[in-house]
C-alpha cells in the first residue's frame, strides 16, 4: 500500500513539474515573439494605408484617431487633407469577424480597399481579396446610393456578390458601410463648399 502511495505521489509531482516547465517555456516563447508579431502586424497596417489612399507626405500612423472602435489614419499632401484610411471590421462573415482597410477621399468616395484579416471559406469567401470583387467599390459614392446603404444586388443594391458566398459579400458591405457612416459623421469635408478646416472635426486620440 505504501508503495502505491509513493508511486501516486511521484506521478503527481512529475506532472506538476512538467506543467511548470511547459508554462515557463510557453511564457518564454510568448515574450520572445510578441514584439516581432506586433511589428509585423503594424507593418501590414502601414502598407495597407499606403495602398488604399492617394500619395501623401505625412505619417498617418502618428496621427491615429479611434472612433467607435474603428481606427482612422488621416493623410495629407503638402498640408492639405487628401483622405482617411479606416481600419474597420464586421462580425457578420461566414466564419465570423474579418478586418478591412478602407481608403476614403475627402468627399466620402472610396479610393481603394484592402482585406487585412479573414477566415472565410477557401475558394469562396476568400475571393473577397480578388480585384474582381473588391475593386467594384473603388470610386463608389455610398452617399449617392438608395438610402445611402451598401448592399449586394440580391438585396436590392449595386454590388455583385461573390458566387456562392453571399454571406461573405454582405459582411464585406457591412464593414465598409460601418467605416463610411463614422467617417462621414466625424471627418469628411462638407462637399457643399465648406473649407478644409471642417476636415477632422471629430475623433479622439
């Protein structure tokens, strides 16, 4: 009986020791990789900002504004506002959340869109990254649409959905619409003729 108790105690101690070693190892790996991972993620965002906006000469990453959970990158050329890049998201994807970077011009028109992160179905929802789908948003003025709502044609809108991936297409529209609504409410210039000082009227650092 004593031998059984000794073996059980040794097994528990061994498992405890293994757990402690594994925890320490995981902590070490995390500390070793967290900074490179964060740097890579930041570099990806900076690259996306450049892709969705016209040429600018400031550093939008030093002037970030966060409004209602979205991140706004103001861009200027020669001191004049030329638009905002907006990191937006949707929770309505077929596989849940995905993130987009949307570039808006001062009047609210879309300049370009980059897909940052997504986990949609390969060969279906993942086609949102392809020019055939996402480029149809370029130069689009959501404000000129019926009820200023971005929808796929199946729902009475103007966007050609990805074949067999309507849910992903609707979610994409949702993410862009979210960015547009907050951008127009807080940052877009009054296109009726108000000067550039109306730009960046809202937002919080």
